[in-house]
C-alpha cells in the first residue's frame, strides 16, 4: 500500500531575525518536486508522511526534516 500524500505548509524563517526568507526552497528528498517560499517565507508542498523535506537558502545551512504526520512545518 502506498503512503497517502497531502499538502504540507509552513514558513521558512531567518533564525536570527525571524523574518521570512523570500525565495528559499523546499524539495522532497530524491525527487524534483519542490516549492519556493513567497514574500513572507510561506510555502506549500505535496508530501507523504514518510518523505524527508530538504530546506535550503543561499548562505544558510540546509536542513532535512522528516514529515511524519505533520501538516505544518516552520523552519
């Protein structure tokens, strides 16, 4: 049986200022499925509970986060 996918949303923020990172990217590990953060750092991506998301932005350390049963992930 395949894991169901759903939409996950969140906000990609600067860890020091708390401001949204315009143009930050989030991708499903091992795929070309991704999204780009909007003006406020918001994103939305389709992902399954077993997926790992890769968050990146120029000049910042990339982050990997397991989706699990989350529907909102802020980073």
